[in-house]
């Protein structure tokens, strides 16, 4: 995507350089124009318009029902807001699982119509052909392995992955297969920190952890989790930096009280017209 003014857009090559230079990569989700403005102004490196929007913005019980249309509706305003951060658009469940052709078509829609800088999809070596084809079409792909929420039912639920030696080897194999297929970075979700560290040493592309421990090249959190906006549940790997849910409830409560007690609007929130015009109007209306 193009540069805007003096702000330089972060490219895949910049993210690779960060790994080489040992600079940690910060990543967060965002789903709207105001959220895009906030996280870009804060200086985040990567924004993921994740299918987690299904839960935190649309009220679904998980990410499975999210559609391509919903993803596009949330990617576009973030793209309009952001000048610097690299924006990843998440491919929703069943938008890339049927065939390589379907995956390339839908990756193209998020990239071309949505305007994001890359796409993300979940899955390991099984998805290598899909990743290879999307990359061949010219679209950068972010991999996502370990706990993959879209197919959590196949993994025995929302559980830490890669705990036995065989499972750990499978996650390493997934990481290597995706790197070989051309993925430019990897999300490592809910795996033991030692395993994430080994993968981070083994692959040349950046790893970004969510429940992957401090050894990853970067860290990602969901916007609503970090800001305390989503109270339904908080996974162990989340650090909550604010209580914005309660802050919002309390602000709205104050507004309700102000209205009920006639403290709002005050003089400074109101407009005036000349007294003689008021009198004329009242006279005409018989008031
Ligand atoms: O959709 C999402 O927000 C994600 C993150 C949890 C990595 O995939």
C-alpha cells in the first residue's frame, strides 16, 4: 500500500529486519476507524483485523460464523484510518478451506477490495499448498499455528497445543512447512513458551505469540482484551491494561444522572438567538 505524507508504511521487509535486529514486534487487533486511529497513533507495528471481531464486535459465541462480507466491512475502515502499521486481514473460516482456487479468490478480495497489506489464515502443513498459491498470486500471507480457533473442535477445544513430544514436533513441522510455502510471519497461539522459543530460533520469519511466551519475535493481543472491554472471559495469556468497560458504563451512568437532574445541557452546550426574535416567535405561537 502507498505511503501517506511523511509517515512510512511498515513493509514486510521492515518486519523481517526487526527480527534480524532483535527488535520486538508489537501487534494488536482493531476492527473500526476509531480503533485504527488509536492503535496507529500509539505506534503499533502490525494491526490484525481478526475474525475475533465475531466475538468482541458482533456477539457470536466463536469465530466460526464470521463471513467474508463482515471481514471486508471491518477491514475497510481500519485501512482508511491507518498510516504506518502493517494491516493484516483475516480470512474467515470456510473462505479458504474448500479449494486452492477459493482461497486465492478470497485472499484477493480482502487484499484488493479491502486494501489490507497481507492476509492471515489458520493451519499448518495441511495449508502449505494454499499459502504457496496465495503468495504466488502476489499476496503476502501470515500463518497461524498452535491453537487455531476456527478449527478448535478438531483440537479438543480451546486447549494449549504441542505439550507432548509428538505434538510439539508437529507444531515445529507446521512452522517449517509454512515458511517453506512462503508465509512471511507466523502467529504462535497457546503453545508452551519453550516450544515457541525453539520455533522462533528455527525459522527465519518473525513469530508473533499470543500465549506463546516471551521468546517470540513479537506479541499480539486482542484490542478488547487489552483494554478490558470484553468481560465474557479473559484467557490466561492476556494482560489487561485498563478497565474501559467499566469506564464506559460509568460515563453513560453519569450522563443519565445529569439528564435526570437537569444538569445537562448547561449554558456552554446551548445555542442562543436574539431576545427580540424569541419574543416575536412566542407571540406568534401564542405562548
Ligand atoms: O482473530 C484474531 O484476533 C486472531 C488473534 C487471536 C491472533 O487470530
